[in-house]
C-alpha cells in the first residue's frame, strides 16, 4: 500500500488533475472511498479532491462508500471539513 500512496502523492505533486474523471466518471476520490486505504483519502483531500463530484450514476464519493458498504470510509469522508 505504501507504494500506492507514494505514487499518488508524486502524481499530484507533479500536477495530475485530481478531479479528472475516469471510467464511469469516477474520480480518484470515488475509487479511494471504495478502498480500504485511509491514507489515500487523506492525500487526495490534502490536494483538494472534490467531495461533491458525481460519477455516471450521480453518486458522490460519500455515496459510493455507502453503496459499497465501506463504513470506515464513510466515517473518514464525513470527518473532512468542507472546502472553502
């Protein structure tokens, strides 16, 4: 997992578009919300990943975590203060 974290951080530091949607309009935060890696969620939020971006089903990352039964990520996403 550490390699994934380092790769994500490096890509973002080099200017990768954090909110660029991929397959089914999922952003990196949608994917992270469906994973078990809290550190990835924190890194993405550090670089201002959009909590309100919806995928092709109209779901935000929080709704994705709920739909995929990822309770720890629901808690993590709810704990993130709103962006200014």
